[in-house]
């Protein structure tokens, strides 16, 4: 009996069987990191890693020893405590606050004066005045200064350093002022390549701020006395007259104390001294060399892995060309 061919079913042998391809490994298997292979690659390129680390460390060490040393000189100060009669003046201010304010008497918290003195020490006007009086522009910008001809060695006149340039350099890289919140002590540090100048500048800045605050206090006290005396002539009330005389007495005592006390705003606890020649703040040679070792090692490992990656890419390209050539030959 003849079999009936169904039109919807393909006949056996009408189409060739598809070729068998081995299944691809899952994506996870390709992405897995073989620690043993990584270690072998690092061991295979150990000399590359070693030489790279040695080279970077040598460069860091060379830079650390070639860089110009910068020294740090520091002054430790204590803010001057308020006078004993500040409390008595504050009591008078409660009763005659308007009169005291008009006279310009400062009867508030002494800490405000300390913060004002610190702000003055860091101010642009104070800094530029110090630079100008000591003729520090050629010292701060010695690379642009020609000492033989005593002129600026620049091609463009716009490149001649100004007092504003000196203030920015001094404020950002040379001078540091800080206050300990627990103890209240104030420190002023100068960092410069000349250790003698660093100590000299630190001590002179403290003496300068003390003298400036002293002159300011004396001037304000004299103005207050003149105003109080003028108000004394305008009143006949005995109680007010007595209060004014007490304020005048306090201002006179303030002038006397200011004249006999050189350390008016800050009392120097430890003055700045030139550090030893080998005791510099910058560069930190040990840290630079240690960073050189770490950076060199990381760079060496990176170069080793990059070289392995290039080798694998070349091997893949070679296998692809070989497979295309085999398929072409079979065809």
C-alpha cells in the first residue's frame, strides 16, 4: 500500500540537517576572574613591574632632594586678658550706656578684640604695609628680580609683581594664623626657604600687630577723654559728673597701661627661632618616596595587565584570520 504524502509535512531528505555547533559558554564563565591566571601574568611581567616601580621611585626621590627646602618658624601667643576694671566699666555702661557708646568706649567682650586683632593680622592692608616697609617684593619674587641691575627681569611690564601679588603669595603660601579653640592660644607660622628670614618675619609681625593695636587703643582712649570732658561741661548733675570722671579715669588708666605694655594684644609665650638646616617643613622626602613606590607599583601592574590584554587581542585576531583562511580553503 502506497503511503500518502501529506503536503504540509516536509519530505525526509528534502533539507540537509544543520551543522552541529558546540554551545557557547555562559556569559558568567567568560566574566569570571581567574586569580591564578592573574598571578601568573603578574609573575610573567615581574621585571616590568619592578623596573617601573624603581623608575617612578627614583624620579620621586630625585624631585624630593632637588626641591628647595622650605622652613617653618612659629610664634605661640596668648591673647592679653582684659583689665580688672572692665567689670566696673560694664556696670557703668548699664547705667550710662548711651554716653559710653557716644564716647566710643569698648565695654563688651574681650574676645571680640582678639578676633579683631587676628583679622587685622591676616588683612590685606596690614600685609601690604609690612611688605612695603621691609621692601619684600624682590625677596618674595626673587626669580623675577635682577639683583645686579636692581630691576625686574621680565619681558612684559604687566608681569612685574605688585603688592596685591605679594599679599596673595604671603596669605596663601607664607603666613598661617590659627587659634586653638580649647586653650585660646594663637599661633603665627611663617614658611619660607630662608630659615633666618622665616623666624625674623614671624617675630616682627607679632611686634607690629602689638604696636598697631597699642597705638589704636591710645588714640581711641584720647578721643574718648576729649569727648567726655566736653560732656562734663554740659551737665550739672552730680551723679552724671561722677560717672563721667570714672570713665575718664578708666580711659587714662588704659592709656597708661598701653604705654608701658609692649605686648598689648598678644603675649608671646614662645618666640620664633630659626630651625636647623635639616629640619625643613617641605618637601616631605620620606612621604614623597613612599608615594613614589606606591604609584610606581600601581603603574607597573597596570602596564603588565595592559600588555596581557594586547597579547590576547593579537592572539584572537590571529585565530580569526586562521579560521577565515580554513573556511576559504574548504569552499
